[in-house]
C-alpha cells in the first residue's frame, strides 16, 4: 500500500476558501477513483498549510486515479490562485 500526501502552502487568509473548493474537488476525484481519505490543516509550523492524504494499493492504482477530467481542471483552476506552493510525498506503508 502507498500513501500520497499533497502538501499545499496557501495564500495568507485563504484556508476557508480553499477548503470549500476542496470539497468540490474531492467529489470529482472520488468519482474518478482518486479518493482523498484525510485532510489536515496546520496547528504549528508554516501558517496556512493544507495536506490531502490518499492511500492506494500500489502505484498503478495511483496512476489510474490521475485521470484529469475537464470538470476537475475547471475546479482546480479556481484552487490554484489560492496556493503559494507545495509538494507531493509518496510513502510505502509498512505497518
């Protein structure tokens, strides 16, 4: 099993707006086989950090979930202006 963490550093004060859009994105992604299983926000560390976690049986299943539809692209285009930067972490779950 693998764990994928998409970590976003948001613009100052944009967390609520990002979480609202994230709900829409999650529905679209879930329909395409990419289920965000957990959403985390910062309590300490860099302000306005948003983390989305997903688990997959393997990299092949993860790649299948990267089926970006026009609906997803339109929703994501509204999310991008809220983001300063980010990165992706992919881990193998061993326990």
